[in-house]
């Protein structure tokens, strides 16, 4: 997975603020169990998706969540169906749909977050948020080596295929065993690589001081404050509606 | 003033039955460009790791004898302390770059040492310019070629402004043209900044011309130690099986048959061609 | 025999690695494929055992089109030794490592044992039969990888950058080994940028640049052809470098072998004195 440097205003937002926004959506989604507010929350993701021009990837992640979403819908529906004495009641269907939508909103808001935040920026945000440096380092190094490992896996497979290994042949058990000549070199190589990396780290003064500095810094810009404002607004509106505004259900509205 | 000095240095890796280096005594003067070479397994890589403290601090094992680098007893100073004085560039370009952008990689050592952002910015830009990769600073290490990656590694070591840079077969994975570029960069650093260079290499045809001092090792011991021209012309060197530059070998072969081209052993094709032009031109 | 006809290949990412390449390698030939990184050398040789299939054109090994057969079947004829032996080694002993391919190809047990012994002997690895390959040194691991490919006695042997990380002695042994393979009438194809090694072997040289073949001929002629080499960013071998600077003295620049150089210079020296 190559991270193309797509510069949109959403990509440039401070990941910490984006994270707070996502948490706010998370809280709001939990607070509401009815379909209208949840639909509102769902639709709220759209402007971000389009501004960031990540529609295609976003739709793909929606497809990924589809399986679980359908499962949630049917579980809720079946249980309420049985509870109501094997009768389909409109409000039960609506409730099942609401639960499904809540799940989708949760998944999709995080999806938007990851789709619009490059790993470097994410790593930087981790460094700046007083997370122990070991963790953010592990994160950025892992991301850095993903394409390297992917290429290596391909080379290893080629090398073993050239020795007659046929990965697709045989029953299920045989096929799993076929991957041993690919996994072992991959693991051994990963271990060897870690050793070399550790040597290089030590040679560049790793652990010299506890107060590590950073070449880059994250500063908040106008857009970040705007997003912060939106986040506050969401929370305020959510609590207000929750406490003072009776939200009608679709069933009540149309039936 | 010797920047590196060892006396009867021996080292055995943990769990090994015999030492990787035995009884190594050598001296490297400030500003030297030293070439360390020898057959595979002769201990050159082990020796490099002694220079910056990876041995004994990272590798443990048994270290005997004395070693002083940049006037410090290596056994008494942690690797991160030695890193300020000795930079080490490794063989595999891919496995010494961690960050997601090249300039962040160059800054890695400085970040570890706690430099201020302004100072880091200055040093990073300086190192990037010296190695000719300033334009690549925002790219990811994975996107650039092996030769460029090695220049990033050199820049990241250079940024810490060490007195000594040690390079362990830095061009193994590179084609001859990229390798040549690397050696030119190192040569510049040695000449213009006076940085002492210790280069471990097999490809003497590309590197002999830059070195004023050569150390040949075999089976953990130092076999020859002295000026490049004298050592490469010596018979012992040929016997050990080191890849003497063809120009030097040709000079020797002609000399053996009575064709004397002078006292100065050539280390490159240019030097040899010059000797031949003079010899034939004279008559 | 390897016959490549009008082959073009584009990677899935859109990179056009080969452009209308045509090449024939006869049985028993020794060919060195040279060129800058990214010229398409490895891409080309990966077509010989079917790891890659051409986007356009055909590749035939002994008359069989590579698209009409499997990698496993092609590998019986075309052995491929990858650059990094650690990308292949995974067994508990050297013996098992060598047996791997033999088992995949369905050899009988007694044949497998015979071949293992033969391969170990060929590469001076007999004392390591029961050793774990991970315990061996870099050079020894390279020999184990080579042994495990030679074990099934392929007619064609491809080696990708066999001289990387090798010292002078090891390269010399490799050179002798290739001569041995040639004596057994095997076809040997190496992908390399080691000019000095190629100069010492003096094989047929195929020079590539940006996915095309730009030169094809005897090593001696290609490696002294300044224009061709400059185009593909290859360095001249050192002996050739010397002679290129001696053209004013009337010497031919077509020299890559050190002993030939010595002979020429001594002869000319002798003539000068008379």
C-alpha cells in the first residue's frame, strides 16, 4: 500500500484534532439509538470524504464493513422478531437499522481518519503527544518497512517457485505446509534486519538523552481551530438534543 | 596525533570457539584515509564495530587488549557517547534508514542527542548539501536508489560531525558507477573537512587511489600495515589473495620482466597510463 | 536453447521494463547480461523460467513457449540462483535444503541421495551435510544455494549478481566453476555489473539500457566500446581504461586481459630498444 502524498486541506489537519473530532462523533453515535440523528452523523462524514478526495477508498472500506453490518442488522432483527412473537413490527426494523447505522458511523469515521492522515504525520502526532518515543518509533519503522517486506516476500516466493515449489497445489493442509519455505526465510530475514537496524540505531546515539528533540513540530493552524469548533458544536448539539429535544422515529412519522 | 590506536586487541563473540580478531595493534593518524581489506572472514567487520563501541557494549563477548578512539577508552564509554566522535556506515543501505522522510533520517542522530531544532535544521541542510542529496530531502528512503540511500546514511552520520567516519563495505550492493560516486563523496570529506576515513572494501581498483594507508588482515590478524603503494606492490599481498588493482598488478608484472617504469607504484589506470606514456615517450 | 522474440513487459505498476527485446542463447553458451540498475536485466532473465510472462512477444525454452507451461516444469531445465541466498534457505540441514527441489520435482529417494552427495562434493560442502545452513558464513550459504539449484542438474543455469559481496578468491573460484560448467556443456547466463569479473571471463556480453538491448557481442569488443558503455553507464575494465589512454602511442584499445596487455607492452618495449 503506497501512501500517495495527496495534499488536501483535510490531509493537512493536525491528526490530534482530527482524532478528537472522531472521538466526538463516536460519543454522539453512542448517545443516540434512533435512526434520524444517526443518519445525520453518517451524512456529516461526506463533506470530509469529498474534500479529501478519498471517495473510492472510503467506499471500499464501506464494503468491508458490509458483512458485519448485515450481521448486526439481522441479529437485532431476529431477536426482536422472536421477542415480538414472530411478528414483524416496523419499529423493530427501524431499531435494527439504527443499530446497524451506529456501527457503520463508528467504523466509517475512523476510516476517514486513517484515509486522510499520512503515516508520517501520524507518527509525528504520536511523538508530540507524549506517547513514549519507543512506540511512535516502532510505528513509523513498521510503516517504513512494509513495502520492503512486501517486495522481499515476493522475491522469496519467486526463489522457491524456481525450485519447483507449487504454492497452489494440494489440499488445504498441503497448501499451508507449502508456505513454510516462504515464511521461514521471511522471518529469518526480518530478524537479521532488526539486528542491523539496532546496530545502526546504536551507532547514531540512540538512548543518549531522555529528552529527545524533533526536527519537525506540529503547530495548529486555522483549519484545526475550525475543526475544533465543529467538534465542540457536535457535542453541544448532541447533548442539547439528547436532553431537550424528543427525536421522532421514522415509524411514528410515516406510519 | 593518533585518532585510533589499538594494542593487542582480541575479541571473541559470545558463544564462539575462537576469536574473530587476535592481537591487533594498529594506529590511525588524524586525517588518514585508511583502507582495511582482506579475504572474507578476516575480521575487518569485527574491527569496525570495535571502533565505535558496538563491541563490547552491544555485542558483549570477550574483548582483550586496549583500544583508544578519539582519545577515549572505548570500553569505558557507551556507544551513544562514541557516536559523537565516530560515525559508522553499514553495508546494507536499506537497513540503516528508519524514518519516513530522508531529512528526518539525517536528523535522527541529532534528535537522539537532544539538539535544538534550529541547530538541527542547520546541520541537516549542511550534511544534505555535502552529500549532494539536498533535493531528495522530502522523499521516502524506499523511493530512492541504493546509491542515494548510502549517501543518506553518510549524511546522517556526517550531521553529528564526528572526527572519524568508518564505512563497512558501503558499496557491496551498488553498481560501479554509484560506488564511484560514494568514494568521491568520502574522498571530498577527507580532503576538505579533514575527517579521518576508515574504509573496509574489497574493490581496491576503485578505492586504492584515495587511500594513503592500507591495512591487510587475514584470519583475524593484521598481515600488512603501511603506505598504500608499498603494500600493494609487495609479494605477500598477492599471496594473501587480495584483489590488487589491475593497474598495480600490470606494473608489477612488467617490472618482473625487466620493464622498469619508475619507483612510484600506480594505483589507478590514470597513473599507470601516465607512467607508460612517459616511458614510451622518452625514447 | 532460449529464444526471445519481440518481448515487451510492463509491470503492474505501469513501469515498462522491457521493450521489444529479441535474443537467442544457444546451448552451451556463456552470456553476461549487463546494464545499469533498472535497465531490465533481471526482468529479462525472469522470463526464462516463467516467473514473468511477456506482455507481448514470446519466450521459448527448447521450443516450448513459457506461457504454455508451468514455472515448476520450466525450472527443471532452467535453474535460477537468486542474488541473496537467505531468500531461499529454510531447512534444518544443508542436506534437506538440497533435497527440497529434488523432492518437488518428484525424484526417487535413491536418486535424491545420489544427487545430494554429488552436489555437496561439487561445491566442497560435504563436511556441512548435517549442519544447519543458518550456521554457515555468507560465502558458504551462497554455495549451499548454488548446490541446491545444481542438484537437479538443469541444462541452463541463471545467476543473478553472483559476485556481490564476494572477495577476490571467491570470485576466482566462481570463475573456475563456470568454466567447469561450460565443460559440461551447460548454458550459463549471469546478470552482473561487475566489469572486472566479466573482463576476466570474456563471455558473450549483452548490454541493456532502459528495457532494450543496445549491444551484443564478444566481451572483449563490448567492454572496450566506449560509446556503448557510456550509454549504459558501465565503467570500463581497468586494463581497457589504461589502453584507452595509450592510443596516442599506437596501441589498440581493444584489450581487457592483463596478460595480453603485458605481452603487448613487452613486445612494444622490446621493439623500442632495437
